[in-house]
C-alpha cells in the first residue's frame, strides 16, 4: 500500500490539470448537475413557528445575508413549507421554514420526510411574551414521537416587547442554558411558562432555550444580535455534526469574507457528497473544486488566468506533491492534520474530498485577498493556511456523521411513518 503522504500528494497532483481546466473553461451545466445532487446532502435546520415570530431574522443573523437575499432566496419545497439554501450555489446549510403552521390541520409529514434523510436540528421559534401556540406544540410533539432523539432548540424572540424602557438588560442576563432570570417580572414569567410547556414534550433529547432579540439598525435597539452567543451555543450543543461550528466561524469578519468562507464550506460539502449520491454523468470532484475557485475569484472581483493559476499552484507546491522534501511538505501536513492519516488509510474518499476542498478554498481566499490588495502572494502563508484549514476540516470530518447515512443518529424512532408562493420579508 502507498504511504499516506504519497496518496494525499497524488490526489491533488492527478486532479490539478482538471481543476485548472474547469477554472479557465467553466462548464456550468456539467458542474450544476453534480451540485444539484450534492445539495440534497446539505444539513437542514428546521424552523418551526408562527408567521411573524422572527424566523427570517434568525436566518439573516446566522448567515449575514440581507433581508432582500432571504426574501428572494426562499423557494417552495413542500405544500406548506419553503427552503432557503445558504449559499445558493453550494449550500453548507438549508433552512426549512414551515409557513403553514398556523393553518388548520397542519401535518408535518412531508417536512419530516424531507428532514429524515438529512442532518437535522429543529428550532422552535416563538415570541417571548406569547403563550406557546397549540399548533406549534402539536407539531413538535409529532416530531418527537417520531424521533425521540432529535434535539430541539427554542428561540424565544422579541424580548423588548416586555421591556419598561428602550434598552436591553446589560450584561445579557441569561446563562448558557437561557434560563437565568432577567429581573423583568413579566418577561421572566412568560419565559418560565414557555419552558414548562416545551420541556414536557415527549422524547429523550434535551430541549434547549435561547432568549434572543434580533433587530435592524434602524430600530435603535443595540446590539442588533442580542443573545446571539446563547443561540449559537444552543445550536452547537444540539447539532449532531460539526456543521454549526463551521457556520459560526463563517459568520465572522466583514461581509466579503463571510460570503467567501460560506462558499468554501458549501463547495467542500458538495465535493464530499459526490461519492454518496448517484449522479448520472458525474464530472467529479475536480470540476466542483474548479467551480469553487472560479466563484471565489468572482466574489473578490478578480478572474483567473493561466499565469495566476500557475502562481497559485506554485504557492501550494503542486509540482512537488510526490516528493518527500518538497515545498508542500506532504509528510508534515499529514502530521499536522488530525485524522487525515486515518481518513486516507480507511479510503474514505468523501471525507478526504471534503478536507482537501476546504483547504484549497481557504488557501485561494488568502491568495485572492492579496491579489485584490495588489500584493504578491506569500508562499509560506498560503501553504500554512492550506494546512490550517485542512486541520479544521479534518476535525469536523473525524467527528463523524457529515458523510454518513443521515437521519436519526441514535438509530431509534417509533414505528409511525410520516405522511408521506414564497413571500419576501419577515416570517
């Protein structure tokens, strides 16, 4: 058997020609077929709540997308629900919004069927000062009877409706579990009543609470992401995979960097998913990686040429990947990346494609950022970023589940089987 370093080195060496060809001569239709199939593997965050409870504000705050992007980005996916892909081209996460929850006889069967085949995290959204709507309680009970091990995160929104003045309590009074009192009697009573109703749901997984208040700048109620850390913590502890932690990291920095990181994540997930789905005439991972590089350059207002691609490849040491002591230093990279040796040794092509694509994308971000600023690329910095990003992705892949059979990770559920026009603005 080939040594680990040689197999990893050969992976990029064999593919670089195809990657370069894809960047310089993008074949949109061919790549789109692969991305569409991979899209079905992206994790789903299922938002359950009545209209006007702040679901779109949660998506906007978690992704950094504008209200206009979200309003135009939703598309119908079941009779009463719609889905928002982030990013659109190659989503790292999909938000399922149940728009028919307040309607008579809502049956979550179709939405359950969609979520059962993908990573799942249920987020119940309700106003902090409202009683728990019977329609929400009934839908959650059906979900938990079907999947008792699915975690639920409860986002308790619009806290300011209970305030006696025009400012948030500072410092943020709620603990990591979202349960500490705020000192506002009306608010605390309402939050406690909601907790009592929702913790009584059937099922074994915990129900976590996050009191939040996400507003717009013009509302004059800073900070506009009040309680965001508590929500992130609840989502991370409730998620069965590492994609929430990656999404959280992507939300940092300026708007351009957030979009670029999200694109890298989405394409990396798509590259990993290719080996899991039957794609007629699949053009493979190199085309997806090439489309990612092409997309990143467009985000930075640049374009690739043969010269810049050659320069970028030289920064990665692509020409020396099969040599032990080359600039790329494959042996050292394998040592630095937790789990990569095991991934290669176990021949898990999906996880390895995810790790390499994620590293390639972050290295390209650093290279393009320098080019955009008129600077020559720092070879050592580019390869170090490649190593760092691969290590980050390796930890996610090693945690398990990202490229395995989706659905109930505990392998337990009842015998019940699910039965088997979007509007912009707040939902």
